[in-house]
C-alpha cells in the first residue's frame, strides 16, 4: 500500500532522486552527493561513467565493497553495473569495456570520522524521535551524548574477549564467530548463528548511558541486542525486585522460609505448578536472605507469595520492564521478557534509594547557530520503597562475596558493589546486573535464536567476567565508594518466625536473631507466637516517629505457605 501511494504521488525520477539522496553508501555516507565527495572529492554531477557505476555498485553491500577497503570487490561490482547497462542498451559494449579499464583510485576530499557501532545506532534512534526528518537532513547540528569513549571501548573489548573464551571451551558446540562468512548479498541486519552478547552501563547520578554495546560486530549485524524490541527472558535477575516488595510489606531478611520442594496446590492460582531449584537440591528451612544470595527458586516463589502477585506485577510495570508482564506466579522467578537497557535502568534504583532515573543517551542538541534545541530532562521518579531497596541491596552485596557471584573476587574484582546473576530455563540466557556507588552495568550473553549456551552455563560463569572487566576499567574514571544507606539504621532483635520483636520465648525457641534495619522497618510489637518478656534491644532513635501499624496480620496467614505447607 505504501508503494502504491508513492507511485501515485511521485514520478519515477522523483522516487529515484529521493532514494539516492538517502541510501547508505558505506563509511558513514548517506546520499549520493556525500558519497561522491567522500570517495572522489567531487560533486555527484561531475562523476564520470566508471565512478558513477562504482557508486551504483556499492548499494548492494556498501561496507563489503568499499573502494577504500576493497578496491577489487568494488571493481567487480562496478563491472556488474556496466554489463547491466549494456544489457539494457543504455550503454554500448565498447563504452563499457573502456570504463572497465579505469583504475579504482579514490581521491577523498574530506572523509569525516564516522563511528558506526551499536552506541551510534542508539543515538540515531533517539534523534529520529527528537527531531524532524528535515532537521536531520539539513545537518549542521551539534549533538552531545552521554557516552564515555574509554568505557565504551572497554565494554566492547571485554565482551569480545569473554565470548571468544567461551567459544573455546570443550563443552561449547556451536558455530564460532571466527568461522562466520557474511552472505554474498550483503551485510546481515538480523540474527547471527554465533554466540552474542550485550552491555549497558548507566551513570547512577544522572541516568546517562556511558556505554552501550549491542553485539560483537556491527558490520556483520546491525541487530542491536541492548535495546527494544530485543526482549529476552529475564530469569533470576528479576528476583531482587520480588524480595524488595516483600520487605516493603514487612518480611525481614532473617525470616525463616522453606527451601523444600513446592507442593502441588501450594502456590495460589498456580495449580500443580512446582518449579525446582536449578541445581536440583533442597536445603530445608533457611533465612529469607539465603534465597536471594544463593538464587533459590523455591524460596523466591514463597517470598513472592508473601509479597503478593499484584504488587510484584505493579513494580515490574512501574520500572517499565515489560509491556506484557504475565499475571501469574511464574513472574516471581522471572518468567517474562525484557531488554537489557530497561533492566539495567531498573537496577539503578538500588543505588538511588529507590528512585528510577530515566536512562538517556543524548544530553543536548544545538542548531547551526549553536543554540540548544534539546536538553535532556533528567527525569527521576520514586519506584521502590527506599528502606526495602536498601535491605535488598545489602543482600546483593553478599551475592558478590559469598553467593552466586562470589567468583568475582577470583576475577580480580575488589570494588564495593552489589549485583545479581540471572540464568533462564535450559541455560539459554546468562545475565549479570550490578552496581557501585557511581555506575550500574548490565550484561547479557546468549544466541539470537535461543539455545543452550553450554551445559550449566550460569550467569556467573558467562556474563559476570564481562561485568567485572568493564566495572574495573570504568572505576578509573568513576571511583566507587562504599554503598551507604540514606536513612537511619537501627539495631533490633527479632523473631525469625513471626518477624516481630523477639521475646524470651523466642530466645528459648532459638528463633531470635540480631539485625540492623532501616528504622522504619523495625517491628513495633513483641512476638505473639512464643510468649515471654520482650527481649532487650536497641531503642528507637531520638526524634523518629513510631510506626503507626503493627506487623501485617497476613504474615500468619502466609506462615504455612512460607514453610512449604508444613
């Protein structure tokens, strides 16, 4: 239908003119005039026959047949164009033969440095939203981005180094990037057969994107795996948000929760759904914190039950993780899809006291007169309860020291940081997302057509090494400080069964434990399950208001579910 409308509105000559003034000719050149100046140092109107035929031959595959990089290939394509003109009787055989004798001698008058990569693709996407086509075509604009070239280069290099290393493991049985040959009909712009990955790094203070890598080779594939609509199942990387919602509703990190198998019918609205732990083991009753630090599925589902399905889904919506978050308990363990940029932006709420800052890549655009026509808005909005986010962040610090990402230390990472691994069903996606006081970084590894990467290919083994390399390099420019709470912290002794203040009865039952909590998360009433006198604990800090409500009564209704129905 679009083609019909174009045919009715424009002549063939007008269509051709619009086409050749917009199409890509390689080396960052869009339009035949720009290409003519870049390759031959002259206007398109002054090109001779072999030069014009060469530019026409570039259209098929501009980068592969660039006269600057591949003069032999450019000559072959030029000759194909000349032969076609002879066949169409627009050129005599003698004229074609004479033109074929011309040597490929580009004389670029001015070949500007053009960055062609996934980050520039992201910039171009935003420009298309922020500016009219006329503003873009007229040129003369000065565009200031948030990208840091040193961090960008480090991210690209770290991704390639790690994925090449994975390809050489004995248990990797897929095509290698080194063995890939682009199709003869030009560069691909979609899926690749070899292992791919993506990296996004965001500045915590502003939301500015410091690095964005959407794949291994932009020349081979323009498919940007860091941005929508490239969505992949998020898996365990979503669990921190589930725990944060539960902490918001009164659950505490030391609460006793079962890691036992989920019984049929135990999970409300899930029928006989019974997800297991990825390693196939179960370790009984554990503190709630254990479930996140060691990424236990059964514990996380029970924590999700406490948090509530509606509340968890609302948080996913608030964080803009997906437009299609399913309404079912499988979301507690990340059974929905999102993209790396949005997931990385969501993780930045933890070092930002629960506030979500909009990720952006263009800081400012100036017109030809150097007058700003666009400035980034620096949008920030509350997304998570600050105290609950801090409680989750403390647990994610332990992920890097004693949990699923403890191998970070052996990879040479020593910075104060927090994060979470992510692995999906059948080991088809590997994630790691984490942050320091200054930066939040996300890494994804997988195939464009989902397939098991390697047996037991966890996020810690596949994605974490990229993250540690990039964060170590970025810390040279963005020093990391210890992660500090933004709210008063208070010491308390609480009961792991009731989540209320411990009593002498809790001490006798062995359920009392000490913990430092945000002041607004300290329970206000003594345990009603074990009886006895309230155990001495740190008093409320001076000047802090008492909580108006007691621990939610629904904890007791959820008690049996948290303990696996026993």
